């Protein structure tokens, strides 16, 4: 088959990319195994639906896999920034989650024979309100609260938000103040 | 008497102490300062309350979690599936290097995600593109009837392969260049760049270099593809065989206002900015009409009708639509029929097209204005109601 110069070049570019990916494949698996539990954990908290969290976590790692500058990235920061962003965007989409919460709520009421249905309903409502606040807040603040709560260190938070480690305390204090003010409006 | 300057700890330092992240000097001060201690207690209490609320989100212990190993297995399946999908016609056709040259299409795609499904755009680029643009028509496409194009990856992929194996790039587009002002943009891009007088802030101006390529069509291969896709009733004109199609895309200029993704960023970099953060983003793109040269005997209308039928029109609908369009001067922009409103508006002294999409599934309302004036195509995309965009477009000078 005769190929034109441009195709030959494109093919060689593709092959170059594939070779690089193969080289980092082992690294990638190690990265995946190391970060999956927390990336997935952040997303489950945020969207509240295991299946959706799984999809979003897979999407996060897929985006990482596609990059050819993996070695230069600040991995922790990049992964959590992307995951929390995808999660917040999904939260705004929201339809699937509402459906899930309704179903989950019903399931809990039907299956927790001993639990007080009113209590279960109140817990569900509180969960919904927390998510609503995160959704309404400035996305950066919401991301910070969520990631801190998911156990990221100040250093990891700084990388995820692209700020200095020394600013995290002040940013957290401000985000918590904002969260609480919004909470008071919902539940005076 | 000696004055001692006492610097109390900031709120940020105190908050860091709650998480054990305060340095030694800070801790020493705290141990001796009752005032800071009281503020610390208040901050710690608030942090505790917020944490308790967030703890409500933790999954219940008995809910199934997906462990890392099985997740990796799923990722491998997911990755194989996506690799096939990404290997779509658009990628095959234009490749990474040429994609940025489709400045207008690429920019509209960033903001109006829902407008951009690659297969349709790529088709538009081929069969609707034989022209120099003087006007724009919006064509709503029923996406549910596009199975042959969007659902069946193979058709797109094969067309892409045929195209790319016969495509020669005669001018490679360079990297996007950030410039200081309209004068510099005009000098580099080679046309007079106009900017809105009523803009709220200074824009970030970028010039995207132009590109040129040509390809030679093999009718037999193309017809075989149509047959395979179940469209053997569509017969490509004999004049298509060996036709050399030359495409020249001039340099484009974009002006980004507000909080926008960097225009030269890869699509994968856009994830670091959320829709919420992009709400203030407004992008104006200007590009002189691309030109497409075709052999004089090529039956453009017949090709256009075939293309329209592939997007789901009946032969009669395709004929009717095709007859309303001057295929040598009209850029037809396909948009999904569902969820979009569109219409003609007076803009910048001419008649333009407004495509508007209401808030849907969390994606904020957004609009795109498209118009042509003095041989330059203008596109303006933003979030919210289109009034602000129209006002801006009307203040171009």
C-alpha cells in the first residue's frame, strides 16, 4: 500500500504515542491501584451512587491514560482535581442521583425493619442538603471541603487546587464558614 | 520600657493547626496566647461541625465498594471500548495536527458541547464544504436517525481511513499564538480583526495559523462503503472518481473574555475548569472563509443530497432542502433537533443565526451566534441568555 508523507507521519506519531503508553503501562497500573480507592471514595461521597461513581472514576483514569505527559504531572493533584470536577458537574446533572436516592431511601425504609422510618428519611434529607450546598457553593471551595474530608493532606490539596500549601488553612477556614452559613439558611 | 511586637496567628494558621499542620513557631505562640487559643477553639468547633455534616456522605459500611483490582480489570475493558470510539472519522480525517485549524468549529465545540458530534461535523466538512462561505444555514438533524453515522463506528472509521490515505497536507498549521492587541492579530492573521467596543474587559487574543490540504477521491471505495452501510440506493456520481478536492483554511483569530479554557489547550485539559467556573466565558472567533476547490464537473448538489439522506432525510426531503441552498456559498451547520432553538437574528448589520440551548441536565443555558460579513465568518458563544452576546456583536468595530 502506498502511503502519503502525511499519513506516514501521522502513523509514526501514533506509534510513538503507543510506545510511550506501553512504557508507562506498568507505571499506570501501579498508579491506578494506588489511587483508585481514594478517587472512587471521593466520587461516591460526592454523587452518592456507586455505579455513577465508578463510571466517573473510570473516566478520570481514562483521561490520565490518554495523556502523554504522565511522568511530568503532579499525579495526586491532577487526579483529584479532575475527579472532583467530574463529580461536581455530575452532581449538577443530578437526575440519576435523585432517582438513586429515592430508590435507596425506599430500600432502607423497607429493609431496616428495626430502624425508625422517620429517622431514615431525616438522614436522607440531610445527605441531600449537604450535596445541595456543595453544588451551590463556589466549586473551588466545594472541592476543597470534599477533598480534605476524603483525607487528602495539605500538600495534596495544594497540588489539586494549584495553590501554595501555606494557603490551605485560610482557604479551608473560608470554605467552612461559607458552608456553615449556607447550612444555617437551610436549617436555622 | 521595651515594646514587644506581638503578631497573633492568622485564621489560616489556626485552621492549619486543627489539622496538625502548623509550624513550630506558630505552635509556640499558640501555647502562650490565650486570645489565639480562644479563636482556635471556635475554628476547631466549626471545622468539626462541617466535618460531621460531610460525614453523612460516607457510604454505609454494608454498601458494596469496588476494590482496586477488579476496577483495573474494568478499566481495561473501558479503555479498549473508548479507544475504538476515539478512533473516529474526525480523528482519522484531520488528525491532531490539523484539528486546531478548524478554529471556529473547535471553539464552538468547547462551549456548545451539545452541538458537536464529530461524525456530523466531519460529514458537513466533506459534502457541505465545497464552497466559499457567504451565508450560513442551520440544519436541524434528527439524531435518532443517524445510526449509520454515529452508532456504527465502522462506517465513519472506514471513510476516515480512505480519506486519510489519500490526503496530503500542503500547509501544516502552527501552534496557536497569543497576541497583545487587534493590530498585532490583524498583522499576523492577514485580515482586519474587529473587536467589540462594549466589551467588559480586555480579551485574550489568539491567532491560529491556517492550514491547507488536498485529497483525491476513489469513487469505487466510497461507493463500497455506502453499500456496506446499507445505502446501496445512494449512487455516487461518476464524476467523483479521481476528483481532487483542495481545502485551504485561513488563519483564525479568537478573542476570549471572562474565565475561559485556554484556547491552545488540548481537549483533555478542559476538565480542570468546571461549567460553573466557565459561566463568565465568552468567545468570539473570526475567520475568513475557508475555500474548497473542486473539479468543475463535480455534481455538488447530487453529493449534497446523498449526504443529507445519510443524516436521515428521505430522498424527497433531501431534494427539497438541497434546492433551497446555494451549495457554492452556504455553510450548513447541522445541529441536533432536540433541545435546541434556532432562528435568524439581525446582528452586526447583517442577518445571522442564533442557536440557543436551554439549561439541560445541569449544563447551563448557552448560545452561539454565527454570521458572515465582508467574507469573514464570525462566531460568538457564551452562557446564559443571548442578549449580552448580541449587544457585544453589535458593538464590533
